[in-house]
C-alpha cells in the first residue's frame, strides 16, 4: 500500500511540475478591437472597418539587488507590442489591407484608433501614424519613424 501511494504521489508531482514548466508567463494575448468609420469619396459616404488584434511579449528582467541569488524578484519591464491591423474598405466579408505594427510599449500604453477626414490615425502615447483609406497607404511623422516598425501587405 505504501508503494502504491508513493508511486501515485510521484506521478502527481511529476505531472504538476511538467505543467508548470510549460506555461510561458512572458507572453500575453490581449484584446481585439473592431471599429467602423465613414469617409467621403466623390461626395458619397463610404463605410470601412478597422480590426486591431494585439499580442504582447514581456522580457524578463531581474532585480539587480538579487543578483547571484537563487530566487530573484522580477522587476517591471515594458512589453514588445505587436498589433495586426486589418482594414476592410468595401462591403465584402474579407479584409483588404493588413499591417503589422510593432513598437516597444511604455508604462502608460495609451493606444487608440481615431477617425480622420480621409482615414484614421493610430495614436500610441504621444506618437502617431496616419492611414489613408482612399489611397491605401500610411504616413508616419518624421520624429516617430524610429518608434514604429510596420510591415504592410494586401489580401488577394
């Protein structure tokens, strides 16, 4: 009976230890936003939607006062943020344009999508980029070019 309890205890501990090792605590899957806007094209109102899907990756930084210790405390760190921005500028079920927007997050992490006359602006803290829906292109202020990393592609 003791052997059976020992074997079951060992198996349970091994299972829990294995589960704990597989959990990646450095990645957070965050929210999805969907916004619908209108833009005027040749005097007609045209509706388009913007879908933003986000993923954050936190780097592990250890507190320098615990250096050399076995159990070290983590210190808060900024996340590397990746956002997939999908733009649907017509009324079919497929998105037309996609952008992957990458930047290093801050402690404030203010992110918003704001409608403009010919598209929308993406504002992150005090930095911004503009997307023109009618021309399917984006524009980043010169001072913000080193902050945003953008990959753009179209659906076929």
